[in-house]
C-alpha cells in the first residue's frame, strides 16, 4: 500500500479536502460550503471559525476513503489576502475574516496613494496599492474593533491569512508561507522578510505577524484531540501556498514563461518568471510563486475580480439559468452574442485597469436580445478579461506565451475555452485532473515528506484532457476585442468619488 497526501483547499465559497495517491489521482474528497456575509455594499466577510469547522469536517470525511495511517503529509492552499486576527490564547477571532473581495478600505488606499506610497510599495512588495491586499484590512480591524489595537500591541493577538489560521489550528505554529506573505502588501519579496517601515507607516505592530517560511517544509505536526482528525495526530503539515501559486505549481508550470489561468470566482493568470521578479508597467503584480530547497521562483500575476461569479450572478440574481451547464447550452444555441457586451465590474475592475470605481454594465441590447445572447456575453466577458491579462503579461515579461494551461470550475466550459483560444491565438490546455490547486498543495507537501522526489517526477503526473486551438478568423476576434475595450471604457470610473 502506497502513501497518500491530504490537501486542504480552503476557497472563497467552500472548504474542500482531497486525498491524493502517489500517482496524483484523487483517492477521496469532501466539500462544505460556508456563509458569505455582506454587512454593507462592497463589504465581504467570512466567519473564521466556520472556515475552520468546514475545513476540519471536510478533512475528516475525505480521509475515510483511505487508511489514514498511510497519510504521509498535509498540504494547505487557501483563498489569499483574506485577513483573520485572533486571540493567541483562546483562539477566538476578534472579528469576522475580511475577504479579499472586500472594498471597505478603498479610501485608505487612496490616502496612501496621495501620500506618494505607490512607488515604495511596488518596489518592495511587487504589489499595487489596493483594498484587495491584506495590509489595509489588518489596519481596519485594529482601528475599528474595540480594544483590538491595544491587545495587538500587548502581543495578545495574531494575524494570519487563511493558510496561517488553518496551520495554527492544526499544529499551534504561527507561520505563513512566502507566497501568501507576498500578498499582504507588507512583505519584501526580494529579502523575504516583513518590511519594518511599511508596518510602521500602516500602524501594524510586527509582533502580530506570522513567521515567513518556505513552501515545502515541515511547519508542525497535527495536534492530538482535534475532533474527527484524531487519526492524523502527529502527521506533518509540510506544504502550503496561496491558491493561485498552488495552481501554477499543480499545473507543473515549472519553466520561465509557463502560464496558467484559473477560472474560479475570479480569474487569476500567473506566469512563471524564474528567479527574478519583473517590475510590471501594465498593472500586473509580482509575487513569490514558491520557495523550495532555498531557491525562490517568482510569478507575474493579473487578477480578474469577477469570473465564474458572473455565471453565478446569471443563475442566482437574474435567474436566467438554473445551473452553470445551462449557461453553456444557452450560449451554444446562438452563433454570437447579438452585439451584447457585459462588463462584470460588480466590485470594480482588477488588472490591468485597477479601477475600484468601475461598475457592471450591459451594452448593445436591442429589442431582439434574448437570454441566450446574454448567456453568451457572460462567457465572452470572462474570456475577454483573461485576454486583457495575457496581453499585459506578454508586454511586461517581454516574451511570448506559447500556450495557456487552464483550471478552475468554469474551465469545464468547452464553449468558453474555445473563445479563449480564438482570442489569444494560442492553444488552451485543460488537464485531465482539474483539481490543480489542491494538487499543487499536495505536491509541495509530497516533495517535503518524500512521496515525490523531483519536479521532473511531478511533471509526469500531469496529463491533458483536451487542447483547444484557435478556429475563428483572427480579424473577427480582433474586431470583437476592440468592442470589448469600448465597453470597458463605458463602465470605467462609474461611481462618483
């Protein structure tokens, strides 16, 4: 009997646990959704205890499929930037987790820009000033939750992004991996340390910050007596990465120039940069991709805030479809969107626009527009946004991207993957095993505990399920993309400020 790796994949809308065998195949899995809290317009929160409880239950259920005594290690991957502060003695969060999507600190970000901090922050952290990242969320909790700041300064509170929170609950160790640390807006990605001056400027006491660690090493061991996880006591937690870096790793994008896009709630395009970060001129950000055996690999990244969530909006708010596959069927029932364009800027626009004041728009409607046209325009809007990112990436990195590896829930859409290949004029490669984020975390843990021994060995585990190649005439695709850019200009800067 071989060894297994348990991956905890803590996402924005659900907590999942997947057990992988030595061939990289799924041997067991479980998933639990949890509550989304929207206390005000533009605010998004999660209950960190509910995150822990759903992740713990998912893990307990997933490991029933195998002999838990053969689980060699645990890898953790997570929704990034989401911010938790908790009491280090009781483990109680002092406030709901503030989610990456939350825009409540937009004004604080504007203030930092007015203070001339943009250059300092980008050159140190690789990031642009935005409410998306963790630093201003930490500051908000310290400033707005009664007694939080004084407790933090006394050393009574701990901060962590979600992987840090889960590792602490499992092992008692307060650490964060470099990939997640590099999404806080407080981390020097060149020296791999917290930046004291940035912490001082943002009024964040450094004693609350976790210890930064590599992505493939032992952080601690599962404690005795965790309900449902008793069989895992003593198993090392030995791999961690933010979800997008984990997906890049899980897609085996190990060479500079390799790129992947995850079609999740948002869309996230990452390109392997090798051992040196690139200073983006096109509104992208640089982060640590992973740090293994003392060697750091960097990634260039662009984020689309609303990808798969646009399909959810079509289903849940507009009620035009009953399920995501219905959206595909509707979209395929028409040859084009009938001139309709949708800009899904529900929470502003991410890269390369970084316009927090943009709002969603539906343009080009005529009396002949029907729900099939709208469904097709929704899928096109996702493909257009990814095209924006890829074009910016080519420009920044100064190199061609020869193919795009894809994953995430919405990547199952054949019609959308074909749109993507047509717009980008390159092959779009969908893997047979689409759980690439969880597999990335498992692979990092498996390298650390000896289940796998090299990147070359991991590469042999990835297989393509289908490769989409460009089919439409380029001139037609270019004309459509030009219309998309016009539509974005209409939705831009909509909120008066």
